[in-house]
C-alpha cells in the first residue's frame, strides 16, 4: 500500500481514480454505521468513507482512533449535493475505501489537536512537542521558516557569497553576554565557550580573502529568557570586504525585498528610511521605534527654562531635559491605567509621571498651578493639545527622559488600540535603518568606557581624533535594521588597522595589554598581514520568521524550543552529569544537595 498522493492533492478531476493515502486520523464521524474519517498528513486533509459492507473493513473500525496512523486505498468520488466542503482544498471529493491498514494505534492525546491547544499550558505542549508539531499551524510555521532560509540562500548565492561554517567550540570572551562553557577533557582545567556570534571568525575569513561570507549560524547566550530570546538561536551572519555602509544598505534592502516577496508575497518599498540614534531617541524614546503610529516626543526646554516649576527648570539648569508626549484621545484614562503607566516610568528611574489631562475644555493636573499662562499657551501650541488628550512629562537627563517617555508611548498606544481609536496594522512593514550610534558608553560602576556594540566597530572617520579627547562623542559606523519596533539585526563597518584596533582595546577601553594579547592577539597579528576594509551584519532568523508569521514568540517558530527556565521539556534537558563524567572532565559539582536531582526531576523521584 504505497502512498500515491498526499492528502491535499486530489480534486474532482481525479474522479474514478484508485489511490492510496497515508497519514493520521484527524477526526472520526459515525453516520449510521458508515465512518467518515478526515485523514491528515503534512500537506492537508482528505475525507475517507469507510463502509462496513466492504469485506475486511468493519473488523478494524475499533482501531480507528484520532491520531492513529493508517493507510487507505480506494476510489475517488465526488461529494453529493451540499456535502462539499469549500474550506478544504480537497472538499469536492472523498475516497471510498476498499482496503485499510492500521499502521499504529494512538493513545488519547493530552491536549486537543486543533487551534484550541493554544490555550493549553505551554509546558505541557512542549513536553509533547512531537504532537504539537502535527498541528497544521505549527507545520506551517516550520514550512515558513524553511522558505525564509531558502530565500536567503538563493539571494546570497546570486550575490556571489560563499556559505562557510565556523566552529561551535570557541574561546571565552567574558566582556560580552554570559556564555555557555564547555569543559575540555583533553585539556584539563581548560574550557571552550559556545559562540555568541561568529564575529571574530568571520573577520578572519575576510583577512583570508574570502571577501563575501554568510552563514545560518547557531549561536548561544546564557541569558534570562523572554518571548524573543532563547539560549540557542539561529542568526543570518554576513561579512563583506571592500565595502562601505552604503553598499551594506543596498545589499540588505535587496535581501529583505526578496525574502518578503518570496515568503509572504509582499512587495516592500526601498530604499529604507534612515535615522540617527540621536534622532530616534529624541523623537521616539527608543533606538528601535515603531513607525506605524505617530505620537512623537517633544522637547520642552525652551518653554520651561525659566519656569517657576522648579522640577522642570531645575532639570534644565542641571544639563537635563524636559520632554513631553501627547497621547491624543487618551484623556479618559482610568486610575488603574494611569498607575500602570507610572509604574512603567518608575521602572526606568522616574520618580513619578507628571501629566495634564484636557477634558471638557479644562486642563486638569496637580502641576498645572505652577505653569504661567505663557507656558500653557506655548505647550498647547507645541503639542497640539485638544479636548480628550493627555500629556505626559519626563524631566531628567536627556537619554533617561527619552527612554521613560518612549516606554510610555508604547504603553499608551496599546491602551488606544484596546479602545479602538488607534490602529496598528500588522500587515504594514515599516523598515528603518538606525545609524551613527555612540561608539562608546561610560560605565559609571567600572569608571571606564565600554563599547556600545562591540570593540571591533570602526568609528566614523571624521570622529577618529575624538578617541583621545572625547570618546563619548565618537560616532560608530554601526547600523541596526529595525522593523515595526523590533530590531531585526545589526552590524557595523569594522576596524581593520592593527594600530587603531590596539588603541581602542588599550587606550580607550582600558583593557590591560596582557589581556588584549591573550584574547585578541591573533586578530591583531592577522591585521598586520594585509586586512582589507570590511563590514558585516547579523539578523536573528527566529525573530525574522516570527514577524513574517505574525506570531508573538520566537518559541512558536522553533521546532524544539526551550521554556523560560531554559528547559527543553520533551527530553528533560538539561540533566545532571554522572560522577564519572565529572571526573573525566576534571570538574567538581558544587550543586546544593536539595537541587541534586536536576531541574526536571521532582523531589523523591
């Protein structure tokens, strides 16, 4: 009984054909002793008719349970009258079985095998992930991921890139995110690290003359998890030689255009809008703004520089900023919603959240009594304040004020969406390049500069001299690609001169020379042998597919994801190593006794 067709292929034109289908029993309906079975495989469904008058069929009826695996041979017939199912690709036909083979009988699944399973606890679905993957929605996610990867490979091949695999066992670079360490049995006391990125290897490929490299790379970060993070993930990793930023923008815009067209049939506009880091923060309060709605931040320093309201004028006098945002139409905000916004502001360092409501032609606020008539008039004009609006303020140093109101902007937008007064279209794709980030940030705790991206990013050429006098003012040749408030990926033009790279390591970042030699000596040496100018970028493939499929979590588009505790529930991973394994690796476990049974083992098991 070799399968002749998939369960989505048969049509009315196949009437009279003898076919064989194989798959899983999706549902069973008994109509007067005749069974109607929806048979499902990864391609779709076909209705099977099992008549007990056919010899040998009735004896097997008891084994036809949902999710059992069967193979059926029979004749294709048209459905009579109004029994056709227009929602099904094969809805015009049914297969009248003449032969049935039960390949495997299924137990009752622990959750429904339709869309209602989305309401079931995620850990349960992840424990039975092999069942969850049978659901059409999840099969579709994997297919979309495949199509995305294929579109990427096709485009990169057409652009003369070479796909190169870089090592998974790397060396530790502790200045980045927390790493997964792997003890080396053959080198007692030494550890590999799983790569957070192939960054250094791909730069060495440029020194090696590869010129155009890409990879769908597996990467690892031992970080706390959330909807858009996993401990292991896939990124599209790209590096090119003899390019500048304009070349990178053109390349990636072409790639995004092809992926969106081939995967979801959408034509996206190019070139993409560009915005400096300063402009993005100043207007939207975040370096990855969602441009599908307005509600921009306004600078109010000129209005309140001489204000009698000392909270505002004092912030300006001390070098800070007063920023405001008008959440138009949210003047009916409830006390609970207002407290929620205030809590969000406080979580970012605000002492509170000053506001003005405009209702029934009157401004209502605990702070309005401190404003002069001229200040109120200037504020009304600057923020276009109308009846039904509410204005929020932040008065502190510039970046924090922007960040606070950037968070308020997003939260207020969601409240307006719930009210139906704001529409954020999920089918609208607003791509944006955010460029010219600060090359360095000052770490107050460590009292030294740290790289805002990574230490291999090249400064903007006209800012190189500022590395000695004012590192904080140096702009980097760094670029992020943002889509609808999500950072799809980021990269930069790299430093390729050994003297400049050494200067950044030792003089600006204050990394001791012996540490530089230990961690990056091979790179500095390689640069002495003719390193070409080069740059690159990396995109989170999981995140990209999540957007393409309009899902809320990257776990939905990964075949076997980890939960928020970093556990893979199906295989009970991670597990506890045996004493012999630890001895072989020269590692001693100091796990508290109460935890010694592992993260997925109940006490006493």
